[in-house]
C-alpha cells in the first residue's frame, strides 16, 4: 500500500476538480455489509468476484476428476479381485481330492454337483462348473444347464493352461477362470471353471460410490468455503472494486492527501521518506527531491529527524521547527498487517499553545473547586472544616492559608460584630512561617485588610504586602518578618453566610513571583463561599449538640446520694456525634436498701434526651412507692408506650422504646433483686475476683407491652461488686456483643480492686476510639449492715405485748447510746404495733435498724395499708399516724409476698 501511494504521488498529478465530481469508492453502490459483499463476490462483479468464480470452477473440476478416477480405480481393482478369486477357486476345486476320480465315475454329476455347490457358496463366487474335455457341464448352479456345452474358451485349457476371461454366459456377463483337471501322467481329463457375474464384480464400486460422492461433496464444500473466505478477504482489501474503480479511488486519495491542512509523512523501514503531502513540505521546508532520501539527511532539526527515523509511537509530541510549534503524532504501519514503516501527522499548534495554557489553568481551578466540594464539610466540627479548607488549597492555590473565626462561632453561637478573631486553622508548604499561630486571639486594627473584610463583607487583594501600609501597621515586627520570609501577596476573603460574617480566610503567596490577580480573587471567593456554608452548618450543629448535651447532663444525677449499703463509682461518656438517651441513677429505699438503675432510650438527639429525663423522673416516683423491680418495669413499659403514642407521626421513628435494668440491694440480708427489660445482663464480681453474668430473665424492651417481667434473686457476699452498663460499652459496628461481653469479663476479673479502679480498667479495655453511642457504667461494691445494728422481736397479737416492745426497744437504744431517742421511738412503735394488732394479721414482727437514721419497721400479714387522716375534735382516735408523721422524717408502707411493712425513719442526734 505504501508503494502504491508512492507511485500515485509520483505518477498522478493532482486533479481535485475532476476527482470531486466522480463517484468514489464509498458511494452508495459500493456500500455493503459482509453478506452483501460475499454475494457481490459470488456474482463476479468485481476482481474478487472473478477470482472467486475461477477458483470455484477449478476446485469443482478437480473434485469431479478425482471422483471419476476413484470410481475407475475401484472398478479396476474389483475386476482384478474377481479374476484372482475365480482362478483361485477353480484351481482349488480342480485339485481337490475326488474331483479327478469323480470324472471317471459312471455318474459324475451325482458326485460333483453337491460339492461344487457347497464350494461355490463357501467361496462367494457365482458358479463352479466341472466339465469333461468336450466342454459338457457336469455341474452348474442351475440344474437345467447341466449336460449342455460350456460357454467360454477351452482350447488353451485342454492344452494344460489356465484361462481368465470376460464372457456373456448363461448367468449373464461375467468374469470366469477355467483350469484343467490333469491325470497323474499329465493328460487333461476334465476342466473346472469358476466365475463371478459382472453385476457382482462392480458391487464393491457401487457400495463405495456413495462414500466417494459424499467425500467429494465435503471436499467441494470445504474448498468452496475456503475459496469464499479468501475471496472475502480480497473483497475486503479491494472494497469490491475493479481495476478502474481502484484507479479512480487512488486519484481521490491523492487529491485529499494534498488538500488537507495537516502534514502527512510516510517513512519506510529503513528510514527513507516515501511520501510527504504539500502541508508536510510547507511545515518542514522539505527539498523538492526529498522523497526517497533518508529523513536524517533532509536538514530537519535533530529531535524531529530522530522521531521520524525511529518509528516509535508519539502522541501530540511538540517539536520546535523554526518559529513553529508542531504537534507530531506517529504510529507504525505494520500493526494491522501493513508494510513495515511509520506514518506521522504534523499539526501547527503555535496559536493553540497559548489557548491550551489558559484552558489548563481553568481546568485546574475547576478541579480545585470540585475537590473543595467533596473534601470540605465531611464532619460537623467547625475546626475540622476549617482545617479541610487549608488542606484543599495548599499548595494548589496558595502557599499558606489561615482561617480566623470568632469565638462565638467556635462555641456554636451567632457571630458578633467585633474584629477580634481566633486563629483556627493553618496550612502551608512549610511550618516555620512567621504568621500568627493556631489558637492565638487576634485583634485586627481598622486599617488591616481583615478588618475591612469584616466590616464590608467584601474580599480584599493586597498584591504587594511590602507596600501595604494598612497591613504593615497591624503588627510591625511580625509583618516585617513575614515580608522578609518571602510572603509577598495576600487575598483576604470574609467567611459569610447571608448577613453573618463568621471570620476571614487569608491566602498567602510566597513561591510564585507574581501577585494574586483578579482571577485568583474570584476563585478564592468561590472556595470560601463553599467552605462558609459547611462551617455555618458545623456551627449550627455545635449549638444544637451543646444544647442537647446540656439538657442531657441536667437530667442525669450530678452527685450520688449518701447511703451505707453500696460503695459506688460510675462513668458516663456521651457519643462523639449526637446525644443519646443512656442514663443511670442510685435511689435509697426504706430499710437501708438501695436501688441501682441503668437505662438506654433508643435513638439520638433532643427527643431521646428528653425521654430519658421523663423515664428517670418516673423511676424516682415509682421507687417512692417501694415497688418490686418487676412491677416497676411494668409501669415504665406502660409509660414508654404512651410516650410513643403521643409523639407526632414525623417524630415517631425517633423513640421506639427503651431498655432498663433495675436492681434492689438489701444490706441486712445480702440479697439483690434484679429485673431487666431488653437490657444487657448485669455482671457480678465475687470477692475472689471471678466474674459471672447471672441468669436474669431478659424481658422485652420497654414500650412493646403485652409480656410480664420476671425477677432474679441474687445472694451477694460482702465485698461483691455489682456491674451495670449500657450496650454502647460492649457493642459497636465493628464488634459483636458476645465479643464485647467476653472483653468485659476479662477487664472485670481480679480481686481487691476499688470500684473506681474497675471503672477505669473497663474503659481502657473496651472504650472505642470514636464511640458511636453513649456509655453508662456503674460499679457497686456491697456492704453488710452489722448484726449488732439490727434488733428484731416477734410480737404476739395482743394489746399487752405493746408494753413489752416498748421496754425492749428502750433497752436496745440504751445499748446504742441513743437514750434521748427512747421516748419518741417508744411512741412511734407503740402506735405502729397497736395498728398492726388491731387491723392486721399475724405474724407480727418489729425490727429496728441503726444506719444513717434510726429505722423502725413493723411487719404483719395483712395487705391493708394504713392512711393518714385528720381527726376531728370530738374523735377519740385517728391521731396515731398523724403523730408518727410529725415525729419522723419519713414513713411509709411497702408490701412483701407475706404481707406489708410499715416503716418510719428518725434522724440520728
């Protein structure tokens, strides 16, 4: 093809006016797909078609000749086989024992006919005929032919020779062999003839003919297919064109080649120039006899000559030729089966170079804006968002970037109108720049660019900081060091969202010698505008988060109540993002008992925190009724269900229930009653340091309703530690709860550790790097009320027993050193015991406990609770409980499985 193109260039003058009016190779009549092209080839309308037809005719003649030759060969081989077999059978039968003797017998036919027929059938011939010397048959497959004269040549046989011939015998045309039967003295006494008819002679050929014809058909099909493929390839290469059409095509190509405004050069395998169009001659200044010479000898610049001679692949490779910048593209011509060489195109890109430079800058700036949109605002933290802005813009836009924000913005509040800002973020190509450090509060003077931006909300460009008196006056010593450092240009852009100006962003340039210009200012304003939205969102989130955290902390206990039953330590850690509904509480109960509760409201945000406060208040109120844990959880379950029903539909998904665990510890019996509602199980650390998770029935989460709650009774030795926690401690996105429980077991194991030490060890082992949920943890070490601080008496149900109780209590108070409390205590117990005897059922028991207060308890078997009433002046009774209420700090009733307990507490002196 290269040669053809070269010859076209050399032989054919350019005739664009003629070529443009002729039908080219891509006109409608030459446009066809592979199937149309193949039909065109078969039709012989092109060079490829003529070649195809000629090849098919030759192949067909060869196949026919081969079939005829094969048939003739098969027939010849079959005839020869018939001659050989007939001769062998005749000679075998003639020399067989008994044949000569039978000829001499009185009735030869009777002896020879059966053996001849048997031999004929066994040897697969058509006849075996035995005859005498007069050629009279003794045997024949057709008995009516016996006794008649044999048809064939017998003279040579009578002379002792064998004869093989084709004759038309009684069975039809056949091949037969006749041999003599000789006596021992050599005399011929008879003849034997064996033969095969012509139809059986050709039978083998008839059987082989279908196979031969099939093979010939397959061969013809394969030959036709291969010929069609060859013709199709030729058709593809010539596009179905004839010689005239191909000549016209090359004329068109020659006209187009020299009219395009792009240089085209074809170089051969040895580096010789094969073709150069007019544009290539103009761009490179080639001599008139350039074609055929080596490209290294054409006077080109070394770089361009080396590229064209090497034949390597090049894409838009720019070379300076004279005063022109040429973009060179080069590809080898042999990649798709073409001749070895290369083709190169040349394009003058002198004017486009300047445009592309500006396009590259625009593309870089668009990429910077895109990255800013993706990378700024990934978190709802004001400081982090400011640092993301510096990371995106250094060094792609500026060498140093600083972000200064108002303190109110950092705290989530509305920005004030002052010019005092705090440096929040810094980014630069080096860390030793003499700019204000991060964290420093900066008061900008009115003449500074930053103060102007804060007042007007407009960006300011200082192209030459060394000649900017307003900026130099800000801090003369520092600004002088900044200029000496090499920072020479500044853009200050206000961080503004609507009318609110939250701070300023400063872009500093030192490495590039040129100052910031108008295009840079527009880009800086766009960058800061996008960052301002993200910083304002982070500010709003900080405000909402602070409000939620403040609400949450206000709803949690600030201090733990004083009590002697448990030694307590706790930790509460809010989530990094959002506010959850985890809570805990410690509630002193009558009888020196203490209740510990931990809960978790599903969801995050203000609604979860508010719901947590409502539940904590409800637990306080329900615990005042001194209810068992399971009954208290049932009331909480009903309350959460009502809360969910009262929420608006759009807020309904925020709270979908809660979990809770409630434990009551009695230091007088060392028993702990626990119930839980969908909450992780409590852990118990025995005094020896072993850890177990007691089997406390789980129960459904609060708010589902319909199922009762169950309690578990735990007996805790003194010094045992009860651990309650929320699921945020043991479960997160990367850790299953079972794994978390095993980690918790390991962290809790160990003896002789205080609750504070245990809390710290648990957090060190299980606290995630960035908690996604609140964590509440409380560790309670059990204490036991000493036996010498407990006094109890069984009271018979009779009024006289009241005096004995009063006397016994007085003696016990004297032993405790509380004689001054004897009168009041006797009066209280007298009233409580009298009510139990009069209105209650047995058995009746009195117990007095010395704890932080003096506690008097009266047990009876009745479930009827006494009520405080105000007696009229004329009433004889009804003043007993009124006196008890006036003489004690607290009093009340709690129910037990066997009845009730009326209790009263007095402060110790």
